[in-house]
C-alpha cells in the first residue's frame, strides 16, 4: 500500500487532497502515516479516524488535549507543536503533500524532502524562502518534487517531454482577483472582507487576500523561476479573468503551449497524486463553446506593485525571497488587524526590502534553516516598525 502523509490536511488544499484520497479508496488503498492541522481539531480527528492515520498533529500545543479527547478509543497517536510537525515529516512515505500555509511549512517541507519519494508541493513559501536548499535536499535524497500550485502544475505539464533549453518564456496567468477593475482610490480603502472574496478559486483566507493584492502571483513568479531555472526577465504575468488557461510555456520557435481546465485545485493535486499515470478526476469538463470567450490583459503596475517587487527580489537573489515572504506575511497580519490599508502592504514590503540590515543578511543564499529564520525575524521586525508616512 502506498504510504502517504498530508501536512495541512484541514486547509483548502488539504481537504481537496483528502477528498481525492477517499475517492481512490481511502484507508483500503493508502497507509496514512501522518495528518496535520491547526485549530480545527474536529476536522483533523475526523480525517484521521476515516483514513486510519497512525499520527495526527496539531500545530498548536494548546489544542493537544482536545485532539487527544477527539481521538479517544482509537490507536491514533496525537502530538502538537512545531517539533512534532517536523518529527512527523521525518516518517518515511511514498507520497507526501506539503500544504501548510506560510513559512511555518518550511521546516516540515525540508524534512519531507528527505523522507518521501514524491513531494507534492503546495507550500510555495518553501521555494520562495529556501528554493536552493529544498531542491538540493530533494536531489540528495532522489525525491521527486511536483508542483501543486495550479500555474506551476500547468507549466510542468506543458513542458513535459520538451527540451528545457528550448523554452524561452513562462507566462503565468492571473485572474486579477476581486479588485481587477477597482480604481487606486477604491483599493486604498479595501477591507479584508472585500479582499478575501476571490471570483474563481475557493482558497484559504491568506492566499485569497494575497491574490487580491497579487502578492500571490509575485510569490508564483519567484516559485516559477526557482522550479524551472528561468531568469526573471523570462517570466511574465498576464491577466486572464476566467482562470481557464492556467499558464503557458513559450518555446524558441514562437509556439506557446497552454494548459486549460476548470478552476478546481483537484486537477493539480490529482496530477501529482497519480503521477506518472493520469487517472480520471472529479473535475468539471471544459466546454469552450459555452464559455464563448477568453480575455487577456496586461497587469497594471500601479495598482499591483507586488509583481515589480517579485522581479526585484529575483534580481537581488541570495536570501531576498525569505525577506520578501516574511514582510508580506507580516504586512498581511497588519492588514487583517486593520493597522494598515490594503495598498500599504506593498509599501511596507518595499521598505523592508530597502532596509540596510535586512539587505546585509540577504546577500548570501540561505544554507540552513536558521539562515532563513534570521532573515525572517529581521524582516518581521522591520515590518512591525513600518508606518505609513504618506
Ligand atoms: P488554508 O489556510 O486553507 O490551510 C492551511 C493549513 O495549514 C491548515 O491545515 C492549517 O491548519 C495549517 N496551518 C495554519 N497555520 C499553521 C502553522 N502555524 N503551523 C502549521 N500548520 C498551520 O491554506 P490553503 O489555501 O490550503 O493553502 C495552503 C498552501 O497551499 C499555501 O502555501 C498556499 O499558498 C498554497 N496554495 C493554495 C491554493 C488553494 O487553492 N488553496 C492554490 C495554490 C497554492
Ligand atoms: Mg496559484
């Protein structure tokens, strides 16, 4: 039986992964090594019971007693906290999903790179903060890294069987989010509730707001550069409100190969789960005649400065991705706490990237987790001090 683990099983990606595992036979077909979650203990315990998991871990120690109670009468082991998450990630598997949100996913992901055969990676923050480290670890342990982000799964699928040296450009599509047609003045006053309402994709709260600001697309530009070894000037973003074309690869002869499908993350998750053999998936079939038209437009750099910042991060290189991600996470926390406005998030991130101390730490590419943590701490400290002086 295939041994699997799901990190972030209770989140949006995690629930979709569990759905596909259940459809593929659940406990009768998979040996579930570990499931992890956060504060939603009822869901984590239910998933662990249904799938007969050996171990369930909550990220938060204050929820351990509740998790133990919810698992009473079973043989499922319960654990809590970052060390327990990291330990769970050292347990050998054939396939593992990394779907914790944020830099909290980095440590378990680095462990998974050494303990699993196929690492399905939704946690893009790992690649942004420590791409070289993660890839080196996968290479050292012969672990196959498969992207689960829909754009990167699309790119991966579009370049399958092609000569990587003949790829000239990667074009990521972006829906444009809920503020695609808002003015700068409107965006200045946007609230968390307005930002979380994504038009096409149903996702976790943080990635939904990152989609509205295009910080998510900025992370994805960096993710694509790391995953596919492409220079920043060869990665473009095009707005495509219908989210039908999931991304495109351009080749030296001018041909562009696009990946299309319904906006349903089970497409990308299922592709990684079934690799290397495609299997039927419960995603809606596209009917282009009823869709009628597909629209494309250039992103507005004034309203979506995050994209420019992503290219600057790649230009600076070293550990700048870790600073960028930490500043972005801290900015989002301050936006959610209503301390700063929606467009302040990009101003804050830009000022952190210009901070001399942060820059000095970012000159070298992180070699160990503690290098990333040092940059992360410095960037968050600078982010906490930032004030809008406009
Ligand atoms: P989510 O918020 O729905 O779920 C996050 C999961 O991480 C939950 O299980 C939660 O309990 C857990 N978690 C939260 N804080 C944690 C912490 N401090 N330590 C350990 N675990 C913690 O998020 P999501 O939308 O499923 O996204 C997960 C990852 O996948 C993110 O990196 C996101 O960028 C990426 N991703 C998501 C989508 C999507 O459609 N949702 C698409 C592409 C990529
Ligand atoms: Mg994506």
